[in-house]
């Protein structure tokens, strides 16, 4: 979590100690750059492979 400090001045990290999960999303343009598109593809592959293991 320490890596997130200072990453964006508009974001605030508040540590908590509870058993709660919060879904997150990734915002990107409808026509993403090649780099963003590759990132999204890899992210989907990783998430799908984790689903298969459950």
C-alpha cells in the first residue's frame, strides 16, 4: 500500500482494518492507446485465469 502514496495528489489512501472488499474499475478512452490496450488484454487474461482456479 505504501507504493500508492504520492502517486496522485487527488487520491487519498486511508488504511483500514476490516474484512471488506470493494470492487474497482479501470477508466480509459473508448479508443485506447496500444499500450493501454495491451494492459487491458493482460489484465483480462490474469483475471480470467484466476477465475478458472476458483
